[in-house]
């Protein structure tokens, strides 16, 4: 196994041709997809991985300069795709990985076919009573990069408002999450609403 695949504890399962890569949120690992991936393994090549510093990844590979921004993580996603020679990838990202997927799509749009963004807007900022997000200046930089509203500019993108509550519908409501993903991939998303 290559250094890239070992570093990220990459697992490839499934019987399909089109690749579907699942990216976990911070503080999680690839195990968070255990209720979702079985529904897609018969039709897709499913790729699971751990970001450096998470799960069974190579923690020694963590570099503050590289991972001081989301771009470092997007570069890792693309490195995995290149290493596995993946094209027409369906990227499924949870939480902050949604933005990581958007960054990867901006960088190599021809490699990614579709983005499935699950729970893309958690609480990102620290404040007086909450620590666990980002500093105001970090958020300002991210928002500056999103001024062109990349989500609206993604061809074929859809916003789905799910009835599931909480930040991890893939864990709390896997059936609804699978149904929404399936509908999106077929091109017939239920409960479609305009993103504002």
C-alpha cells in the first residue's frame, strides 16, 4: 500500500465502478459512516479514510503549517483520489468536510462529479461560553474565500431540508440520509428548497 493510502488508513470496498468517497468531520473517523456505506456498496466503489490526526491515520504526519487551513485537508482528499486514480468521484462530506469538499472541487472540478454535503454548517466559532471552534479571524478568512458563493455555482447542486435533527443525521437518521442521497444521485431530490 502506498504512503498516501497508509497515512490516511484508506479502505476501498464495494462492487461498483463509480467511486464514492466518504469524508468524516473533525473529531470523528471513517467509522461514522458505518450505517450509510452498506447501502451504496453494491453499486459504488466506496472509499473510506481518516484525516491525519484522526482515527487510525498516521498521527506523526500531522504538520501545523499544512493543516493550519482547510486547504491542507482538501489537498489530502485530492491526493487520495490521484493515488487511486479516481475520476467522476461522488464526494460525501460531513460537517467541516463539506467545505473541504467544496475546496477540492474548486481545485480539481474535473475529478469530482457530485458533492453530497451533510450537516455543512455546525457551530464554527468560539465565543465566551464555547471553545471548540475557530477564532473570529479564521472564520473571516473562510468567509472571504466563499464570497463568490461556490455552492450556488456548483452545477446540479440541490439543497435538501431533512426532518432529521442534530448535526449527524448519518448516525441519528441513516434511512432518511440514505433516501436523500439516493434521490440526489438519481436527480429527483425530495423536499427540495432553495438555498439562501
